[in-house]
C-alpha cells in the first residue's frame, strides 16, 4: 500500500536541473530502506514554477520542495519519508508555517492562488508515461461519452456552445472549424495537431505534451469522431525530445489498451495517430506550411482559400488545432459547454496558458482565466520584477505580437483587448521587460528572427522584412532621420497587407507597437543620437567621473586594454579602442564609470 | 478497450491507489502516525500500513493517513493522533494492526472513540 507519493518534475526545465538524477536517487534509497511498495516515486510534467526547479512534492503532506539537489534526497528520505519530519530548509518559502510542523497549502501561495489549471490540470499530478493514471483522473471518459452517448453533430455543437477558440494565436472558434470539416463530403479526412511551437520563449505546448500527452490523443480521437476521420497526425518539433518520447509512449499505451486503433469501445469507430517530426522552421507553425511539411515537401505556405477544412492535408478535408486547444476538449465534452463558457470573458472563454519569461521573479508556466489583468499575472503570480527595477513593457505573441506598455498594465487579457492595442494573444509567450531594455533593440531582435525564419516564398516577407531590419539598424546605429521612421511605418503596413501567410502578415507587429507606445525612445535614437536604456552600443559611450580613486580594477578587467591611468590617479578610457562591453562599469566599486 | 465498463474498472482500481496523492485539506479527517525512531522501533510501520489498507478497503474518502515525528512519549509508541474536523484531537497509544481495524470501524466510520487505546493521565 502506497503511503507516500514523491512527485519529481520531469519537465524540460527541471530535467536540465538534473531532476532525473534526483528521481534515480529516490529510487535507490526507497529500495535500500525496504520502502518499495510503501513509497512511490513518479516523474510528472511541469508544476509551473520553473524558476525554483528542480521541484519535488511529497504527498499526502503536500510538502513542496524547491531547488532540490541530488544531495538533498538523502535528507528528504531519512527525515520526511522515514520519520515524518518535513525538511523545512528545502520547502518553497511561502509554504513554510512559522513555528508549526505542517505546511500551508500550495494552492494558497501567490503563484498558484489566482491560477486556474484546466489545460494543465494533470501536469505535475500524474505520471505522463502511465495511461492508467490518466484514466484515474477521468481520462478517456470524454471519448467514451462522445462515442456512446453523442452524435458527431452533438460533439461539434458542444464545442461551438463552449466558445472555445484556437489557442495557437489567431483565436478562430474551434467548433466552427470542426463544423466546416464535418460538412465537407469525403471518405478520407484528417485530424492534425500543431505542436510546432516556435515563438522564442514559449513553452506551453511542450509542457502539455510532456505532462499530459493522453489529453491531446483523446481530444484528437474525439475530433476524428466529430468530423469523420480515422487518421491523426501530430506535427511536433524534433527540438522537443522529451515531449516526443512521452507522446510515443502514450500512443503505444493507448493502442495497447484499445483506446486508439480499431473498434474503440466496441463502437466500430477507428482512429490512429502518427507523429511527424519538424526540423524547427518557424514557418512550419503556419497551418498550410505545416501540412505541406507533413506531406514530405519543403515547408512553405500556400494561399488560402481553399482552407484546410475543404482541401488540406493530401488535398483532403483537414482540421488543424493547437496542443493547448486540444487539451481543453475532453473536459468540455465531460463537463458540458455551460461549465466552460462560464469561465473567462464575453468573447474569450476558458483559460489561457502563458510562458512567463524575461525580467520576472517567477519564471514559469501559468494558466489564468481569460480576462485576468496583466498586473495580476506580473505582480501577483509572477512575483514582480527582480532587483527593484521598474516594469517597462510586456511582449505577448512572440514575433507576431506586440509590446504592451506599463501604462496599460491593467488591461484584461483576452483575444479582443490585445488586438485592440496592437498586440495579439499569440500562442502565449509573455516576456517581461524592465527599465534596462531598449524597445528599439527589442523590435530589432524580433525582426532579426523573422528575417531568419522567412521561408522566402513571397516577396513582401522575404525582402520587406530584410529592408525593415536595415531601417531599424539605422535607428540603432544613429544614422536614421525622421524620414526613416516614416518610411519604416509605411513599409510595415505594406508587408502586413501583401504577405502570403501569417508569418509576414504579423512580422511588423513588434515594430508597429513599439513605434506606437515608445515613440519617444525612437525619437531619442534619431534626433538626440541617444539610447535611453543604454543598450544600443553605437549610441553609448563610457566616461570615468570624479569619483575615480585610481584603484586600477577597470584597467585590469578591460578586455581590450582601453583604460589607462596611474595608481591612485583618475583613469581615462581610450574611445578608439573601447568596444563598449560595459565590463568596467559593472566592476567599478565606486560608481565612477558613467554610461552616457 | 472493448467496453466502458473496462475503463471504469481501471479508473476505480487506480483511483484508490492515488488517494494518497492529494494534499491533506481542512475538511479531511487526519490519522497521524508517529514515525520517529522510537515509533518505528515499537512497530509504527505495520500500523501505518494497516491504516492505509483499511482506508482503501473501505473506500473511505476524505480520510488521510499521514506521518509525523516523535510525539514525545516514546514509551507509549506506536502513537496515533486522530483529527476529525470540528472535534477534539484524540490520541491513541500502543497501537497494533488489530487495534487499527477497531479504530477505523468504530471511530472513523461510526464516530465513537475507542476508549481502551486512548491516552490517560496515569499512563
């Protein structure tokens, strides 16, 4: 009989923190202490608090141990597991009860309190490589319900009534998409899953696949039943080895249990799923390019219409949904559309998962109801900006999205509100920037990304983004004029209006939104030849001020020997030699080096 | 998988095993077994396992079996504390696996404290 469950995070973040070694050490100690059968160790999916990984949770006490090292495992076993004494020094600080033995509930901590985990409900709860644990948490019950109690049209109607919209970025109503594909006549149809998560900093879909792969398989089978398809494809990038491995295990187990394959639940419904690995091209996240890639061709988009629902994969009717969208489907079928549509805002129902990154205390994975304010996500859940710096902007939607300025921090996040301010939901990357970030440089970063990832098929995107980047470089190196800014804006709209696919149509968004909300920073670069955040190297220089005591530290640290001066005398920087790396200013103990 | 009954059977079986993978909540009845060196030496481990076994066999939901360190009176181990929400804590002493069955049946299920194992002033 199991008395203690030890859950060890097996997400990518904690795995890079050597959580597998921790898992193995637990197994060794459990065996050595004859606790096999009493204590069970389990590798789970992501708990969300990646900043404090590797994470270990011991139940039933619910002790949440953070930043655990392999060497700490012995203490957890000998103290907590064997003697029932919780190891306080390893507890997540917020769950420590002062002067008491127990721990306070994790769901009451500020990181989890305002979250609502629907898509992530099983992440950090079940062993993703054990189908029976998924079944214990209502797994495959939705498929059973759909197959035995509902007609395909009722499934589609439930989806429509729930208000679920695509979580991959554009927010198209999922039920409508399924209806289109259902209504197109044809014997062969396909169900595809877009797991080609390409936005820099985004890892929501990876975490769902790593933590709860069966939810996606179950939802795809439900979709197959709804539209009349017996074949599914998951397109996942090869850079996600853990997600791919868990998916392979999940598909194998589902087939063994007869939950994929022929005659599921004896209803005569057949459904199979295959994995297709992507090589990591950003454009393959675009639906038509993704399908072209599955077909075995070079991943390039094609014009729409015809839409995939009519003529998609192998020219057959196809639906393509994102991982997170699918993760919501089984629960909607089980609990009903009213349950789901009661969560969120008027037009955006349910929750959204965000990958919180950048200048934020609690880097990690969070899931909140639609309509949660940016302030709640950043200040309450995210724990604010480290080192007492000021919040400047949040970037959503990756290279297709925009920057939200600090003045709009109280915006309630949903599809419409983000579009209205020139950003977009995107897949859910949320990068926080503080006062040390230069917004022109940020725009340049994202544009460099799209220039690199443009597939080259259409001219506005291939050449337009390159020219736009050159204009941005002019701004950051001080050779731009006011006319450059006007030209940039014109080019942005040209690229948006004329590109073939979503990549080009949204590529100028980071530039447009920073131009809109941080015009003053652009103007400082252009008219004063100054970078207010001190990031753009061409526009900054370093100067030694009167506080210099002549300690010689900066001269010794300078990698290009650009600093001269005698001991106990004020030093000088040779501007010809200086590469503006900033090492001198970082090391000076007297604040004697100014960045101007 | 040929039928929904099969799915339900797997669910019921695994759910019982995963009962302990849930943090203890305020509404739960807690059975806390002293598992320090003294407790273990006096036989606390079979007692803890017997509690888990009984809770599982009787499908008791909202009853959580956990462990704690030394309760301070090592000569009276194995000691067990039972917290029923809204009632005073009951401390049992010198518990054996047989006593566990009694405590579950009479105290946890029927709400009657098993007085023969309750700690007294003269212990």
